[in-house]
C-alpha cells in the first residue's frame, strides 16, 4: 500500500483485470441453457447493413378458375440484387392502405406474404445476383393459404419488399408501389379506390 491507502498501479491493473474476467464469465454463463425462439447470430452480422430491394413493376392479371367468378391477381417483377452473406430471399408485404411515414421510418410492419408458409416469401438461396433478367412472381391471393383471401376487384393494393438473411435479419423495405385489381380502371365504379 502506498500512502493514503491506495494500491500501486501494477496491483490495481491486476485487480481490474481479474474483475473484468469474472464479469465476462458471469455474463457468458448467464446465457447458458437459455432456449431462444429467434436465431442466434454473431454481433458483427447485426452491424452489417442489408440492401433494400426494389420492385420493378406490379401488373393486374385476370385469374379465371373453372366455375368461379373472375378474380384478379398481380404479376410482381423485380431483379435479384442482394449480395450479402447469408441472403436467402425476399419478404413481400401487401396492404390495402398506403404505408404511413411513421411506419416507413420504423421499418417493415405487418406480416409478410408467405405462399409456402415460411420466410422468406420468395426463396433465392444460393442464387447469384442477376440484374439482367427480371423475376416474375404471380400473386393469386391478398392473403396466402391456408386461409386465402382474394384481391377485391377495383381496390388499390400497396406492395413492399425487404431482403431476408438466414440469420433472421431483415432489411428495411424498398419503395412502396401500388396497383389496382382491375384490367381497366376506367370501368371501375366511380368512388372506388381505383376510380376516385
């Protein structure tokens, strides 16, 4: 001990190093045995930005099933642009109202459209980026099975996509694009979202 009860610098450094080691061990053991519903991934992955994809176009298409009334679906087109490590595909979000500025700043909201029942909406695992060939996805339902809900004729729908990684991380959504569920919006009744 030096005067006034202080430890010499070299002893103080050893005490601090010992305390840091004990704290690190305690923090490490506190997570042992914890079962998480979310994927566990290294911290550096969470710090890597994921590029937001862009929808190129959305076109209404007629879907005629035998014995069923005429329904509308959409052909959604985009390019496969993401190159991030662990990228597995894109999640699609469909709404019948425009996304508010607050929701855009807060990130993706709502549940993704899952035609296969699992994320991502469109799987592109192990596919190289391709900016020359458009990918087209046919959307027959507003809400995907097992409880499908068709698109309502003469309603406007809003589409956004986000990139999804195998670690469970999701990019911010790309720009929102809207389209009407009608072959000719001029034939929609006046006062509908497609013919205001």
